[in-house]
């Protein structure tokens, strides 16, 4: 057998490695490690308890619960917690979905209310920061007010400019001051007007009260309340009459704005618009009498500019209309009282009355139901029965600001027992414009009536004024009123019965 011999250097490698190994250092004596004392255990104070929440949720519902008894026990109402708000629609591309609001669900106190033709019925369950008292605000939308300024020829209002005149020149200091005072008065009027569309009530262990303009609380006439108190909890049931509600500017009422917070001050807060919440009325509410006519009035189109109207639900037949103050030339607003409807005559089972549809109108009703309506000049000048019909005579006269002349006109309407109406003026005749001496005339039985005065002429210098009399007479053959006209001999119109 053949034996392989390794090189000599490989055989001696272990001895070389041992010779090159460093000499180990002498053993280091072990140090004694002192034992450190244990740190004292410091007790961590408990987290501070959260402050009682002042939040109060509010919701509306269609009607009071079945078997409702005003006793302060809200059990029959079920849960007073409003449903969570709907999730927003899907976000646009590149936007994240915002989380749904939980503030309503987090509120420890809750109010549910029912708005009806009898007023408001509510239930409240109050805890935490609201367990002793809350402020409850009820409100409706206030209508937009017309702008103030200066009337322009042909209509419209020019806004106030307190700094410069029409040519851009600075106004005198006293004029500027007076202008700014006018604007300040308008701002104060607007704030006071809008405040009438909200009312604040206090709910506490004493029941329900309202804060008057003097800042003092007083009981609400006609209101009732029942309270049950427990440890850290208060439940209230209450009813409010329609006379306690704020003013409204829609008919029927289909929404209400609400505000509720813990009452931590003797007077109600002045919440910003975003602090109010709007709630739909599940079943829109109307107020009798003449709810159908009121709905028609508030749905009527505005004639030229805004005609703000409102009513107090406890007195629904009286409207308040905002217009330009007399003598202000458009620089101030004022309220006027206006009846919604007033019956003036009847034929058979048909009733005819004055109706305000943002302007004077006539309503024809049968057993309270609307047969028809028509625009008029206001209250009739006369009413007679003729040919088994009701003939109503309307005269209108006003100053046309386009040419600063007078316009005058008659209108005759016949109402039949069926409720149908017909216009009874026949033919046409030159009718104005007139000078300021124009006047109307009529016989006692209104079988003859008309207009007399001086015709207005632009640039009539050197031209003799022309006085005219227009007369309408009843024609028994046609049942209509036919016109005729004649020139008056005097240059100034005179009465000639």
C-alpha cells in the first residue's frame, strides 16, 4: 500500500500556533457590587373625573305618545335620544370620509317635543350638568327684510352711500354722520325684528318659565308642567299654548329650530346661528281658522320686492307686514298690522271677503272652502244686489312715479250664487293719466259712477288744460256697465252730481 507523506510544515503547524498564542493575563479580582435601595412606591393620583356635560339633545316627533299623562314620568315617551345623523354621501376622489358626528349621541340629557295646532308638548330627561335646569330655545325662520336706501324713479331703492355723493365727491361730515346713524337704526331694527322669531324657556325643578324683556323669569300663561326629581336626575313634562310660541313666517309650519343647554346663568345665552339645530316637523302644522287662506297668502308671489309677513300662532288672523316707513323716502322700515281675511258679503252659501295675498285680494268661499281668489284694489267702494248677483265696485287711485301723474280706475265684479265671477265694465275709454285734481263720483245705487279731472300732459306749456268726465252707466239689456265721456267746460274739474 502506498503511503502519502504530508509536508513537514503542515506537521509542525500545531506547535507554531501554540507558540504564537499570547500569554493569558493574570486573573482580575471580582469587584463587590453594592445592592441599591428600592425606590419608594409613589401612588399615582387617579385621573380627574370628567366635568359634567352641559349638552342636551333635541328631537321632534309627530304626536304625543299614546296614553300620555302630564305627570313628569317620561316612560311612555320611550327613548328621548334622537336618531344618529345620516352618514354623509361618499367623498370625492382624493378626500377621506369624515367620521359621523357623535355629539348628539354623547349628550347625557335629552328633550323631545311635539309641535301641534294646540301648541307644544315636550318631555325632558336631564342629567349631569343639566340635572338642575336647562335653557330651551324655540324658533322659526325670520323673513328677509327689504333693503333701505332712496327710492328711485320708476321703482327700486338705491343703497345708502355714507361716504361720497353721486359724483364721487366726499360728503360733508354732518351728512356722513346722519347716514351712519340711519344705518345703525336699521341694524337695531333688524336685530329686534329677528329676535321676535325665537323664544327661550327655562326648565327646572320649579317647572317651566319664560324670561321677559326685563330679564326676569315669569310663568307662562296657559302652560302646564310636571316634574320628577331623583338623585342626579330630573324629568319634566310640559305643555305650551300657541300664544307662547315665537312669530312664524310660513304656513303651514314644516320645520323648527331648537337650542338646548344647561342653565348656568340667570339669563338665556345668545347662541350663534350654528349652535341652533333645525328639525323637520314630521306632520306640518296649520292654525285655524282659515288655515287654507293663510297657506295661500304665504305661498303668494311677492309683487315687486320682498314683502315680509309673519304671524303669531296664537293670533293667526292678524298678519304683520314690514314696509317702508311713511315719509322716510326708503331709509327706514316699519311694521303694519294687516288682517288675513275679513268677510264682507254673501250670496246664498257663498261668502266673499277681503284677503291679503301680499297685496289686496278678494276670496270667494263656499262653506269655508276656496272657490276662487282675485287681485283687487282693496276694499270695495260699494256693493249692490242686481239681477240675483252681487255687484262689487272697486276704485283705485295712485301716483305713478314714472311720470309723477295720477292713475285712476274703476273695476266692477259680479259674483254669482255658484261662486263664479265676471268682470262687468264694457268697452274702453281714454282714461288718464290725470293731474292731481282727479276724483271719483258715484250714485247711491251705483247705476252710475265715474272719474273726472284734468288730463295730464307732458310739456303742455301754453296749452289749455283739458278737463274730462268719464261715466259708466248700467245697461239692463246687457247687464254690463257702458262708458261715455264728455269734456268739461271749466278748466278745473268741478263736482257735478
